[in-house]
C-alpha cells in the first residue's frame, strides 16, 4: 500500500503503535529502575541503617563497661559496677544482631570478628582480673592492672569498632549513591516519556489538520453551497480514503435529493391540503359537539315546562275523577301519570348529565368522610327499613367539585341499596387505598350483582339490565358516575372478581396539597342515633 493510499485510521494507528512501543520500553526500563531503587531504599533503611545504629550503640556499651570497671576498681562498690553489667548485656545483644545482619557481607563481618577478639582480649586481660581482685579485697592490685597496657587494649577495641563503623558508613554511602542513580534514571525516563507523548501529540495534531480538518472543511463548504440551493453543484473533495468516501456519499445524497425534490414538493402540497381539510373537520366536530351539548341542555330545559303541565293535569285528572270513570279509564290515567313522571326523571337526569364538565366551579379540597356520611344519610330511611347498614373506612381529602363528588358517591350508594336481594338486609361498604400515585376507591355491596359480560354496558347512558318495573330509576346513574370520575381525571370500572354482590372501583388523582387520610370517620350503623347513619 502506497503512502498516499493509507487510510487515516492506518496512519493514526501507525503513530500510536510506534509511540506505544517506545513508551512500553521506557515503562519497562522505569519499572526495572524502580525495583532497583526500592531494593536500595530497603537496604539503606532496613539493613544498613540498623547496622550503623547497632555499631554506635556497641561503642557506647564498651565505653560504659570501661567506665564501670574503673569506678569499681576505685571505689569497690557493686553499684559502681552497674554500667559494666548493663554494657556487657548490650554488647552481647548487639554483637549477635550485627553478626546476623552482616551475614551477607563477609568482609565487614571479618571486621566484626576482629572487634570481638579485641573486646575479648580486654575482658580477659583487664576487666575480669580487675573485678576478681576487687571482690577478693585487693584494691591496689586491681588499680595496678589499670595501666598503660590496659588503656592500649581498650584503644585497640575502639579502633576496631571505629573501623567497623567506617565500613558500614561506606556501605551506606554506596547504597545511597545507587539509590540516587536509580532515582535520576527514573526521572530521565519520565522526561523521555513526556517527550515521546509530546511528539506523538504534535504528529497526531498535524495528521488531523492536514488529513481531517482541511478536507472536512472543504467538504463543509461544498455542502453549504448545496444547502444554499445549488443542488446541481457536484461535490469534489480530496484527502484520505475515508474523507473521499464521505464526499462521494454526500454527492450521492445530493443526486438523490435532486431526484426526490419534485416528489417531496408534491407530497408537501398534498399534506398541506390534507391538513386544511383536517383542521376544517376538527372545527366542524368541535362545533357539532358544542351544538350537541347545547341541544341536550336546551332540549331538557325547554321540555320541563310543557311536561310539568302534562304531569300536573294528569295527576289532577287522577285525583278528581278517580273511581268516577270505568276501571280502564283509571288505568289509562295511571299510565299517563307514570309516563309523565318517568319522562320528568329522564329529562332531569339528562340535564344533570349534560351539565357535568360544562357548568363547573373551581376545584377545592373535599373531605370525602363528610360526602360519604351525607350519602349514607340520604338512604337512611330505606336502609333502616331493610335492617341494613352503610359502613366506610377513613376517607381521604381530595381536590374536586364537592357537588359532583357528592353526586358520585350518592349514585353508587343508592344503586347498592336499590339493587339489593329480597329478604337480605343490604350491606354497603366504602373503602379507599393509595395505589400507584392515586387514590383507588371501592363501593362493595351484597346485592344481586352484575354478570361480567355486562361490565362495560352498565356505564352506558340509559342502559338498564332489568325490565322497567323490576327496579326504579332511569339507568343513567352509573353513566353520570363515569362522567364525574373522568372529569376529575380518574377511571371507573366493575370489579368482576367479586364473589358476591357488586363491587364498583374508581380512582382519583392524589394532589400534593390535599391532606389524607384525615381523622377516622365513624362506622355507620342501623342505629339512627349514631353519628354516621345508614
């Protein structure tokens, strides 16, 4: 491969490889130097240093021995011999230590042997005889032994120990010199590594400048010219194979853009037309929804007055002419009264349904304990007659419209009481649990229940699962409950896993400003004297 055809990756790899090899050699040399330096440092501090200290202590011990012998010879008391006794113990300990530490240095160990011989001669010819004569009572004979010959023997001891000290100092100086050389070598290797890194960095910077920055800059100018609208300008670039390949790809993209430009413009025109149609349809749908809501409100409101007249006159006919006509006429009048009353209930429920979310007030903090207590009080008479009860767990404080939440709980409780089983006292229980960042509520009863296949059907407006005469109502209660829950940002569903009766569950968001749960609410009972009633 010729140098001109080398890729940018190959060139950078080559520079990095060469620099890496040189740095690896420098690192290996530095590691060897570091090991040597550590060995010399260990020798200086852990071997030579203790030997020097032991030698100095040995000289001090011998001086103490000589002083003790002289004092004992002069005074003859055992207390004056204490320095000799202590020095003798130190001498034996230190010579043993030095023998062990000088085991790898035979020449210096020989000097230690020579010093031991001089010390032994001084003990044999001076110290031991002097001590023996003093203890035998011959003080003059003991003093006679401390003469020039005795001093000469001790001077030989000092000379031998001084020679040993000098040898150990020489060893220390040699180790220190080698340690200094190793340290200097490490510093030189670090400088060399820094130089290699600097040179490699400069070379890489030059490569990037001439092989990347300049060709990419030329390519960028070509691309900006095309981006300015000159789609027919061909991209021409030089540089390493990677940059040249990128230039060819950019030119291919330019040709593809030119080929697809007309299609893009046509598609954009079609999209703009579709967006205009979609916006028109959205506006029409919004207007239709508003019209439907307004129609439901106006229709239900405007039907109230004529329907009240029909219902009033039918009831008047029923009261005034009841029994005066034949039985069939009374039946027809009863049908008319019932139909008018049922029509009034349907219109009122439809009006209430249409107002949810349209006629609103600001959300406030609502204590659901009070709401549940009001709902229980509203069904008190019916539940008391049936011997049942409405109970509830402590309820939280939530944010919402109190009137709507009261209607929600009231619909659920009244439904549970309404659809009770014959000859079975109704039992209704409400509870609240905090789950996954929201409040989940349940209204559980022991009534007739709802089959799972009707789980979604029960929330449809005016949907009834029984014939009209079986249970009172218009079939809008759960539809209103669903709309109220969704208006507050929650969900409502039928719990199909309930084994007995009906369980309705719904959720409400947890607001950080709401405090919950509040002080526990009392459990309602069939006894109307208690605070919460059924």
